[in-house]
C-alpha cells in the first residue's frame, strides 16, 4: 500500500563551526550584531521532510509517494529520486524559483543556526490530491501554509486517513486552524516542544487531543517517545545509538517507520518502537539520507 507524503523537498547545506556561538555573540551588543563564522567543514545533502520520510519508508520496504514542489534547479533531486526507486508521480516543478534550501550551521556544542529559503515549496498547493489517486494512507508534514491546509481538506474529501505532523510549520497556524487539522486527522505526531505549543494554541491537553484521533505520539529525542491513545499514555523507551553524530533528519526517519507500521496495521506502540530503532541508526550517520538498516523489519 502506497503512502502519500505531503511535505518539502529541499537541499540542505550543512556547515560546521568549530567554536561556540556563545563565545562569538555578545549579548549586550545584539542591537548591532555583526558576526562572521569560519566554517572549514561544508557539505550539501538532499533533504526536506518529504524526501527524508520517503527515504526512510523506502529503506524499510514501503512504497513512498512524495508530494512536493521543486524549482528550476531540480535536476539533481529528480535524479536522486530515480536512483532510490522513489516515484515522482506527485512531484511538481516550477521554473521561476529555486528549490527550497536550508543553510544550517552547527557549533561544537551542537547548537544550530538555520536560514531557510522556501522557494518552490510556497507553490506546493498547486499539487492536488484527487479521489481516484488510489492512496490509502498519507502524512501532512511541514510544507507551504496553503498546501498543508488544502491537502488536508483534499485527503478528507478522498476518504484517506492521514497523520498530521506540523513540525516547524506549526507556528504558522492559530488555535482554530490547528484544531481543524486535528479534527481532520487520524493520527498526530509532534516533538515535546511542538506538543506544548499545540496544547497552548488549541487549549486541549495531550490527553484531550488523543481523544480526538486514533493516536498521538510525542517524540522526546533521547528519551524515546510518548504514545497517547484515548487519553492513556505509554512511554516507549529510546534505542541507544552506536554514536551521536548528526541529529538532522532523525524525526523524519522516525516518521518513515511510523508510516511503515501504519501501512501494516500495527498498533501505535509497535510503530513507535520501530521509529525509535530507525532514529538511532540515523543519528549515528551524517546527513538525513545516508544511513542504512542493520536489521530486517518485520
């Protein structure tokens, strides 16, 4: 069963600053901030939520269908999808803008400064979901604001259950809009910070949110995750990674595993256990799409 992954495809430029940001930025001089960081290490990765989730799901043996918009510089990413054997059936392209790009600088303490250019992502609402597309499962991941709203409504109209995964796009929506997403969704996934914001903006506790969907998962990084079903919480412990190298894309790797389990009708706790295992593999490797499996999924 194919899973539609609505979200971004982006190029990630990752830079490493060998010092500490805190030693270069003077708090009393923030009103005239003018700093430069020497970054001897730089790499360019294929990224974006839709791309990273699709990579994880494909690695596990699922059938991902990313729905995203690329720009005039799309050739490398399109070739990447072809090499991975990931369908570009729902990948659009616009010629007058760049593909979304994230410029991420990390210091020696793993603090990050990120600049994000949305580019073609802001036209992702031009991609449409029709009732006859044969999709049986989907996820709404961070994307252009209009795309997230319209794709959620289109999935409801098509009768397709979906995961609402607002991620870094959550601040774009007010409480009423977030409440509407929850009412439309079948499952919700957030990290612990996003979970607090979601509760504050909707006025619903995590337990109350879980009463409105089939399940809510709150990821806790190295502490594992909380699975909420009908108001009851289960803590799913983390898997200890072989090394902590790069957290970029860990949440997306986890969500690919979630979709893999949901495709197979697994209980949400079992899906979360697989997600924790895949996340541990990802964090031990640099880049969001470079890890491999050391096990065979059930």
